[in-house]
């Protein structure tokens, strides 16, 4: 019997759910997974019924109830401390860039939302390059470059060989980039490819592809003119 439940939103669309889902699986928690289709008539009510904040992801585990992706990440790190870098300065840096992701980049989020449907990506490529989104992308590229330069020796991820919670926080950003195809430096695309090659990311993509067609609502699947 599972030790709890993880409620998430549509895998095709829910960037915050992906972050929490990655943290839970990286920590190896034994939980039942409940996917709530987003942008459906009953979505808000179903989410409010399980999540105090009215958002997904939400984790119930061994008597703890945790919502917000960054809180779920920290909860998982208490159970599996290796999810953050072990060296103090690297760990502090990882937490800072994870918090920056959690709190910022609204220009990118609003213009280039997460949608990993290949048919949508074929139509979306090159669009929505608003000044606000491009400014956020420039900051993200600089952040990735600086982190990799300082802490990334020995592997393809932000902190080297291990896929950490910092990578989990930026994983949905990589999907935005492969969908909307903004101009990125070669080193940024290399990081995007490394993240999406991770086994958990491949699993997420496969499970998203198997979701019901009814969840592909016009709100998120219509490409702006």
C-alpha cells in the first residue's frame, strides 16, 4: 500500500506539477498518483478538495500535507538529502536559483506556456517572442551558464553529474524552449537536451502523450496569431 498521494495536473501542460513530480520520484517516495485534467469544468473544485492552496501539485505523505512545488522539493530533500548538492556553497546557490525560478520569469510563463504536444510545438515554434519573455530567457541563459561554469564540472546538469532539485525546477523551462524555439546559445540547447534525456523526463513525456484528447482544450492549444 502506498504511503500517500501526489495530485498533479495535466502532464501535457502543468509545469508546476512536473517540478513536484520530479522531486517525489527523485526522492523515491511511494505514492499513488492522481492526475486532474486542467481547464475542465470541474478542475478547480477537484483541486480545492485536496489542496489547501487550490493548486497542484499537492503531496500527502505519511501524515504530512504539502503544496507548492518548492515546498514539496524541500520536503523530499529532508527524506533524500542528496537531492541538493552536498557542498555548502553549491547547495546555497542551488536553492537561490530554484527560488528565483519559483518566484519569477512571469514574462516567459505568460508568453510561452508549457505545452509538450508535438503538433502544437510545430505551430508554435518562433512565436511569442515578447520583450518580456526574451529578457527572462536572457536571464535564464546567464544563470545556467554561470552555474555550470562554477559548479557543473563532471556532468551535463547544472551541478555536474547529478540531476538535482535545481534541475527539476528548470525542467519545465526546457520544454518551453523546445516548444517555442527561441534563439538560444549552443550550450543552452545542450543543457536542454541533457535534461530531457533523463529517464524521468522521458517517462513524463510518454505519459503525457497518452492523456485523453478531451484535455486538449482550446485555451492552451491555440497558437496566437
